[in-house]
C-alpha cells in the first residue's frame, strides 16, 4: 500500500540518466529561485512603516529614501553574488566561498546562518501569504496557523515531485503577482501625476514622538532589509540550471534584482502617496491595492496572487536548502542521508527536514509574521558578509585579470552588508534576534559532532589494524514458542545445517508444567534440546535476553547466533494482529557486541 500511495502523491521514479535533462531554464529558474526575493516586497515595506509611523508625519516621507537606500544595497549584493557564481559554479554559495577562503569554521558559521535563513524563509513567507488572505477575508484570521500548516504540506508534496514540476506548477502565480504588482504601481503613479492624488495626513502614535530621528531611520532601514532575503538562493542552487550554467544563473540573478528593486521602490512610494499606515488585521500591501483598485476584481486578484507568491516564496528554500544540505553531507557535517537523491531526482530527505522545521516554527509562533520577522534578516546578512569577505580574500590571493575592480566591488559589499548586519543585530536583538545568536553556535556544534561521529566510525571500520576473528565454536540459540509449529521446525532445520551446537529456548508464561512443554517438544524434535525459562511476571523478552547473556558468558571461545523464527503475513495490516516479539528482540540484541542476529522467515498465504 505504501509504495502505491507514494506513486500517487510523488509520482513514478525517474532514472538517474534523466538528471541532466531536468535542469531549469532561466524562465523556470526565476519562478523557483526568485519567488522569495520578489515576495518580500509584500511585507518589507510594512516593516519599514511599522517603525516610521512612530514619529508621525515627521518621518513618514522617509519611506521613499529608505526604500531607495535598500534598493541600492540590493544592487551591491547582487553584483557581488554574480562574481561568486562565476568563481564557484558548483553551488554551495556562501558556504563554499567561506570554507575555502576563511577556513572551515567560518564556513560552518555561514552554513548555520543559511540553514536558519532557509527555515525562516518558509515560515515567514507562508505566514505572510496567509496574512494576505486573512486581510481580504477576516473571518479566516483565527485559523491562520492551520492554513499555514496546510500550505507547507502542499509545498512539500509539490517539491517531492521534482524541481521541474514545481517550477511549472508555480510559474502562473509568480508571473501573475509580478503583473499585478506592476499594474498596481503604474496605476498608482498615474493617479498621482495625472489625477492629483496627494499624501494623506499621518497621525503620530501618542507618547512615541520623542524617539530620536536617527534611531528611527536606522531601525526602519534594518527592518526593511528583509527585502534582500533570497538573493543567495541562485548561488546556492546554481547546478539546477541548464548550460551555460554561469551565464544563465547570472542573468536570472540580474532579472530578479531589477524586478525586485522596481517593485520595492514603487510600493514604498505608493505607501507615501496614499498615506498608508500598518493595521493589525490588514497588510499594507492590501491597503494600497484597496486604495488604488477599490474592492473590485483587480483587488481580489492582487490579494490572491500575493498570497500565492508569498506561500510559493518558501519554494526558494525548498530549492536551496536541500542542495546546501547535500553539500554539507558530502563534507560529513550533516547526516549522509541528506546527500541522497530520491525517486524524483530531488533531495527528498532535505525537503522533508525543511518542511518539518518550518512547521514547528509556525506552530510555536502561532503563524504571526511580525513575531517571526525579527529572527529573519540577521542570518541573511551574516551570510552576505561572509560570502563577500571570502571573495575579498580570494581576489587578494589570486593573480587574475580584472581582480582589482572585483576586489573593490566585494570590499564595498562586505563593508555595506557588515554595517547593515551590525545595525540589524543592535536594533533587533531584544526583539528576538538573540535567538539566532544562540542558534548559530548550537547548529555549528551539531555539525562538528556529526563530522566527529563519521570520523570515529571510519577509523574503527578501517582495515589498517584489522585482525581476522577466530571462531572456535558456533552456537545457535533459537527462541521459540512453547508449542512447535511449521515456522519453528523450519528454523530448527536451518540452524542444524549451519551448526552442530543448537539450543532452543522458550519462556513459560502460562504456568504450564515444564514436563508437558518438554514432552510436546520431543514429539517433533528429538535432537535439539529445549530450555524452558520461567517468568513469574509474564515478561518474554527479559528472560530471553538473560539466557542469551549466560550462554555468551559460559562459552567464551564461540560466536553466538540468535536465530529468530518469523512468519510473514500475506497482508501488511495482518501484522497488527500479532505480537512483534522478534522485532523487540532484534532491537535489544542490536546493541550487544559479539552476538549475531538473523531471521528465518516463513511466508503465509491468504
């Protein structure tokens, strides 16, 4: 049943030879890697306004220069990442450049920050997408956590089916959002310049106007920098694109940045024109759309496309996180299962891990966007800064033509993003960013512990000091039921074929006379002794384990094999009708060194 259900939900397996045929074109890559970056326009402007509105009209107009400054920073970061893609076309992005140029410890800092960023991207994007719908339909507001969980589940299933499938599925909502956003911005500009639409009066929050202007501007800038999240996704997943990989990845990155900068600045200006201020139950983006379009079909189309792009923004993480995890797995910093391709030629284990972690965040924070946002940008800008610092070191070491202008560009980038990182860390620390300060070292510790485990395993499995084991005797112990049956007799015959020293053992839990059990045994099997164990507390497993330990202690020069007779039902659900004593014994004996456990299955018919 399970394989059939998997085929229905995920699809039929694909051959490994199809891997290179399932790479993305630039148009498909934009829907997979840019949805997170583009969707941030739906909440980044609101995050700026949440700060500026504290000073009322004195700073409200600053939404325009703050948005312009963030757009300029975006240009610097994008140009820097275009160089990273050229130098490191194998993927891994920040982790690879930091590990190679700044050392493996710094690489792990970058990897930990990226992992946190990817998980938060899913949680924030989905929560913001559901907020867009609850803004249009307030009756759904109490169910936002449940709606977030449903959205993550749908994203999980879509990505398990494959990258190409997810790109095709998500293409319509992504391009619909871009179309709606530019229609909204152009319509708003038309009304402003040709219909005389002027800014509405903005009232200050009572008791909050005494904040320092510089303080509020820096804080607003820090909050708005969430718009840059997702820039690194193309560099991390560059191997998913078609040849020529570098050129296609760079073009995708430039297109993404141009669209984002235009939308972000345009929406910031619209908020200024309309005098929009944040509300608890309606997003700023929804208020802008309602003011420009009214409550007609264009408004609802905009809200649905916004919900779709925000939910699908999480798809950027589903494309980037599994690839980063696979690279870390090859370096032995995370479980090696994360490096395995699934049936649909995607890193299925990484996709499932990401969905589970994001779902836990959603449940913990109740699907509240504003509670999740403070955790968000610090990891992003930490990875930005480390990536560009690594490139600076590389240009200083490598005698490559054109390295001086590249060095200057990346140096400007590291100074810019480093300064922003400090600002974000200071202003968001008490709002929840302190959790990231704890989480990054904790994840690095997990990375180190995992690598150390693999190192110890490889050292103990190495043949450098291998000595061939000497087995003088071979004893087989067969745990059996008190009444012999076909399964038991089959196992006994198999045991006799591999050893001359066979012992059967049973546990008497029914207070039957031992003589009766022995007599019944000898009717069918005369040449294998049966040991009957008493169990006054009706336990089966513990007496068997004690007996096996005694046999092992008694015979120091032999190898003890525990042979388990098992019958396999015709239907999977028939297992629910039987005790699983053999399974429990396998689990218990797995951790006993020097004991071999094997099964003799007997398959039943319907």
